[in-house]
C-alpha cells in the first residue's frame, strides 16, 4: 500500500487538470507574443486563465502576474520593494519559508535592507503588540508574513496584521502558498499589497504560480527580457502551466466546503488516534486543534528506532515529512521547530492531508508508527 501524507510539500495533479494541460500541449503551440492566429490563440488562453483566477480571488485581472511559483513570487516582492519602493526595513517572523528568509538574508548581507523579526510564542503565534512596536519604529517598511506556516500549520490573524499595516501605512506582503486553494480568499476584503501563490499545492502543476500586486503598487520585474506579463515578468509564458493552474484553482474552490469537511474530519480522527496510540506524543504549533486543517506536526521522544523512522516508514510505503520537505529533502533541524523551541531530544514529524487521503490510510499509518517506534 502506498500512502502519501506529504501534501504540504506538494499535491498530486488532478486528472481534469492533466486533461486541460494535454489539450493545450496538443492543440495550442503559438507563442503568445506572436501577432498571428496561433499566437493570438494562446494569448487568449492566458488572459482567460488570468480572469478566472482574478474572479475567484475577487481581484482585478490586471493585478495577477504569472510566475514560476511561490519562490519567484516572494523574491519578486522583496526585490521590488527594495529596488523600486525605497524600502530599507523589512519586518518578518522567524518561521517564514526559506523563499523569504534566505532572500532577506542575502539582501541584508549586501547592506540593502535591515531585517526585523517579530516575536512569536512557543506555539508559533505572532506577538501582535511586538509587531505593532516594530511597525511604529520603522515607518517606511515592508511587512512580510505567511498566511499559513507550511511546517506547523499556524494561521496568521491576517486581518489584524493588515489593519496594523494600513494604520501605519506600511506595505504588507503575505505568502499564501499554503492557503490559496484551501480557503475562500477574497482579496478585496483584505488590505494586502502583495500575495504569493503556487499551483502545485492545490493539485495543479509544478513550476507555475502567480503574484498578486495590488493595483496601487508599481514595482519592476525580477527577470528582464521580453515584455511578457505587461513588462513584469520576461520569458515565453508557461501556457500549459497557466491553463492547468486556473483549472486547479477552479476545482479547488468549487468543491471547497466538501473538501474542507472531509479533511477536517480526517485531522480530528488522526489527532485522537495519535493521542490514544503514541506514548508521550506532543503536538507542535497550532496543529493539534487549530491552524491549517491539512497539517499535523508532532514530536515523539527520540529513541534508537525514531532516528530511522522516516526511512522505515518509506520502506513500508508511507511518505511523510520531518519538518519541511521544501528544502531539497534535507533532514537537518528545521528553523521553524527551532524557533518554537522544540528540543533536539525529540523526533518531529509532519503529516499533511489532501482530499484523496482516507481514514483507512490513517489507521495503517498509526499502526505502523506504533510498531516502528
Ligand atoms: C509557504 C511556502 N512558500 C513558498 C513555497 C515555495 O513555493 P514553490 O515551490 O512554488 O516555489 C512553499 C513550498 O514549496 C511554501 O510552502
């Protein structure tokens, strides 16, 4: 039996999405920048996808820019804020994805920006008073905080943060890679300047995503070349990816309530079974009963057996993750778990579900875990 519980790392592509992508690959090959009929055809396809995505998120199509995914979207915002918007201070948290933290490190090292970390508590929740202090003392800054953490599933109180940013007139970027496609997100109701998204987290293809740039902000591209994406992102467009991403987001949002209900039940069941069967288990961040409904992160005391746990689970056909799988399969201690003081005396695991996950799979996984520990 193969069990895939690593959906926060990536999700399998939906069949209907594959069909849309295949039909584009077979029938549409014009370069969208070409003036002739073949080019116009693929241009229309791109603009239809943009409209669809914008409508779902209640944004304007002119605010959606296609990129290669979450990493590029995050880099574009940071680069643009520093280069084009005169940002000298960036306020963030210690538990952001490396697509933010490593980018900020690089810009700080070359002296272009000063990075300030808002405090978080041992549950990974942001200290809003401390955030306000940081914003107050750095008036011309960018706040970048992820909507949901990919390791421990914590959810940012995004409306509180956006209100703070508006109150002090600082820019607000949110990495919504883990939440777009999983919640009903209305960008017209959240005061946010930039949002990053990635299709492979909601059963779309890899290597495609988008950046939302609120119409009132103007930044320059990260990648220069042709004038694609209204001069915001050069390079011939990934037309299959774009069409597939729009379809994936449409499916995810059309069936959202049913999918959410199913996965929330799975999570409740998994937490109760883990508590009942695994001795000395502790849940990390908000993942036991709050946070993102797809993620559970937990620790067990280290034993000789737990060191090899991920490999042994893999041999038995179960794929899960330690911390974040987004960092090239590295198994070093996660910066997120370190930031919330999870001791090295524990082995920490993340399981993450999608709509295809089942109760039977949870039973198999927990029995196996019990046996392997
Ligand atoms: C929160 C978060 N941000 C950014 C990324 C990077 O996105 P991508 O893989 O599309 O570059 C990921 C995962 O890969 C993520 O979970």
